[in-house]
C-alpha cells in the first residue's frame, strides 16, 4: 500500500533544523516576538510531522532557545499582555536570521562524508 502525498508529508520529518523552525516562528509573528507555546503551535500547524511525539522535539526546541545566542527572552510588559512566560525574539545583530541561513534557505545543510 502506498501513502498519499499528504500522508507522506505527515510522516516525513521536515528538512529544517530546530533553529530554523524557531526562526520561522519568530519571523511570522507581527511583533517579531513569540511565546514558547506560540513556537510550538506554529511548528505543529505548519509541519504535521511534529504533532506526534511532542515531548521529545519540544525539549529540543527549549534546548536550542537557551543555547543559541541569537535568541533572547523578552519579558511580558504590565498591562494587556496576559499569560505566563516570556516572549522569545532575535538578539541584536540577529534580527534577520539571514545571517545564519543563506538567501533565506532554512533547509539543513547536508553533512559531507
């Protein structure tokens, strides 16, 4: 039995690094900042593969956010920003992740053997 194109997309891991997925989530936000849950939601909506085994890849997202100096926490301001947790955004000098990804190509680079 062969899988349909939609099923293949659902079960095939996208060729993007976690850093690229985070960058895409931040860039799609009108304010260029997004909560951790917003990052998760963006990834699951855009890439059905990530709707399963959420615990593993979400841990990897948190790991990459905390280790990569291009991502910074932005505290919520008092007032109309309800909810808990910080926002995540690009650090100064990394506003456009184009510095990390050639010509906006977020795909993983193949490892040379």
